[in-house]
């Protein structure tokens, strides 16, 4: 059975670094990589400007962030099987629940928020490390 790796992204440079590391790991392990973006609201807004109408949807935007990252990773690691998804909830909760749902063996996160005030208040990486039922790899994305 092929292994599954989960990586969380939010469009930031640091999340991109963690995703790049996750893609290399997935390629080396011949594992599937699932790029996940969380969205904390389910807002949908219709914007009209002149004769043009746009529908702005949080879930759709989160999906686009995940797919954009996954598309770049597919180019960088063509041998890796990479998919994208978005889910509603706090990032740490989404990563843990997606890992459980997909029976993932590894969650990859960046170390943003693990220093200073973030360390006291908690970070996604810290929360995931405490709650995950699988291994967690914390990529040093911030020095």
C-alpha cells in the first residue's frame, strides 16, 4: 500500500518551503502527497462591477491556493503523485483530520510561530505535533 503525506499551505513563502520539502520526501518514498489548504469561513460574496459579476467563495479560493502550490510541485518533482484539497476549519485541525481520513503516515509543516510569542500562544506545528496520530516533520522555514 502506498504511503500518503500531508502538507499544509496557505500561500506564504514559508508554507511553500515546507511543501517543497514534502514533495522531495514524497518523491523519494514513492508516496502520494496531498497539499491541503484550510479555510476558516464559508463566506460567499457576489461582487458586481458594471456588467461584470464575480463570485468570491472562501472554499474555492482555498482550493485554488492548494492547486497552485501542487501544480508547481508537480513540475519540480515530476515523479511524485501530488493532489490538492481544501477543507473547512482551523489549519491544525484540518491537517490532523485529513491525515486521519487518508490514513497518512506523515504530516509536514513549517516552523512558523514556534519562537517568541507564537511559542507561548501555540503554533500550527506545535498543535499538529501534539494531536496527530502519525509522524510529523517540522521543516525549518523560519530561522
